[in-house]
């Protein structure tokens, strides 16, 4: 049985979606003959195309000869929104032949897989890592992610909120145009609940993401006096809210050391980050983009992960923090809450209620109740079950079920 995977690549960068794709697709080779066709973004601003292709081949994944005809798309400019239908039609035309039983897009963000499936008549499966946002959600979430810098970020607010909604509309539009869509899967129930279509089967991946067992060896009861934040350092992931929380704690007379790791995407918010720390005299240390070992050691010694993200489907950051023995306080966005709601070492706060968030952080720093919960058997069972082998097996089961209909 052969499947064709259409995605942007198999490199794990700073995003949870890329980590998922890398881990799952490699494991699919145990069950299927796997072919890889890169989506357009694989070619844009990528000076390592040949190296990446060779690394993919080493995994036992086949690369069709016609991908050389796709390299012309490297001339396109990067875009937050999908390109025009004419671009994807031309892309599909350059895909000369697909000789497989199934097409699978493990991180649906752009519609290349849909266009190929429509052209060749092969059934298609998609996995969503982020929800399809309504217009009100796009406005509400973007507004709250910019605190305390909303007035300085009006341009970003307009572009992000409108762009997020338009992205959702385009994703939903292309899904509705898929003639051979067999299933849509999602990494969390909250993500799947946002999909309002009826032309395919829908599945929640359970588990939706995994964690490497090696993280458990970094656990320690010798916690140090600091809190931590790490992920991609963009407003939707909560970096600005994090600073605001630390400052509000300081104003309450609570001295908090904080460590931050990750990659800044926007120079503007990087400047705001360091200026705010300086102007408010905050004890926040920026560690840069750490390698895995350094990151694991840092997180394992922290008392708490403060994670005020408003843009997640299933945050690997929270999962890894739990594996490393560090409890979490997070916003209760439907996607994240649906995954971690029964985990006693994760405390939820209503989306955007930053004052309540500060209350919960203060309470945890005083009592350590979440730290005690980290060794609850429910946490350990959750971590044990959420491994990449189980994630891949779930994907395989759904694909085989689709093929057998």
C-alpha cells in the first residue's frame, strides 16, 4: 500500500506542527510505502533543498523525479495567506504522475494536496493543527495577545486579525472544493469542533501529539526560584502577556525571576520585549534559542511554566513541560482545554483574563499546589500515552479505515 505525503518538509523547526509532521511521517514508513511531494513553501527561501531531499530519501521515503519541475515556485514571495487558485492549478499540472492509493497532508495550511487529489482522483486526508477561527475569535484573540502593547501595535492588530480570518475562509473554501476528501483529522477536539463541513469523516487524533521519553530523565525535585516561558516568540503565543504578568506580579510586591527561550520572528516585538524589561526593571533573562538539552535542563528546574497562548491546537510546549516535571498555567482556549482539562498539574484561566492569570500565578508561587500535582498518576499516564509511536499508529488506523470503505 502506497501513500503520497504532501507537506512543506520534514524538518523540525520552531513550530509544533513541524515537530508533529517530522515524527509522524518518518513512522508511516513502517506501515506504507511513502512518497513525498513538497508543497510550494518548501521551495521558497530555501537554500538547502537538495540537502533536505537527500535526508528525506535516507528515511526510506521516495521522491518523484518531477519535483524538479516544481522548483520554479521558489520565485514566489512568502505569504501568510494562500496564493491564488491559478498558482495551485499550475502546481498540480506540474505534478506529472501520482501512483499511490492515498494522499495525506499531515499539516493542512495550504491546498496543494487538495489540488493534486482533484486532478488525479485519489482520496485525500488532512490533519489540522490549528482551528478555523471565526471573525470574532480572530479579533478577540489578537487583541488580547497584544497587551500591554495594543496602542503600539494597531497595524499588527489589523493585519493579524483580518488575515487570520481570511486564512480561515480560504482553508474552508478549498476544503469545500475537494472532490475526493476522505477525512479531516485534528490534533485536539477543540480544533476539530471548529470545522463546520459535512463532506468527509472527521476524527480527533488521540493522542494528537507526542513527547520523547528522554525528557523524563531531566525531572528533578530541586526546583530553582524562577518561572519559564518558551515557544515561538510571537504575540499569539503569549510572549507579550507573559511580560505583563511578570510586571503585574512585581507591582503586587512579588519578586519573580523569569527565563525566556525561543526565536523572535518580528523585530518590532523583540524591541518592545527588551524595552519593557528595561523600563520596568523586570528580572527577565532571555536565553535565546536553546538546544534541546539546555532547554530541558532549564525547564525542569523551573517552578512554573507561564503559558498565556491564544493560538494553539495542541501545544507541545505544555506536554514537554509536564514531562520535565514543571506545572503549567494557561488560558482555557477550547483547543488547549480539550486536551489538558483533566490534568491536575495544568491550571486554566479564562481567555484574556490577565488579572485572574496573575492571581493564579501568585497563588502557585505561594503554595506550590501544582508542583505537588505533577507526580499525580493521571499526569504520568498522560505522558506515557502521548508518545509519537501512538500518534503515528492512530494516523495509520484512520488512513486504513478510509481506504477500506
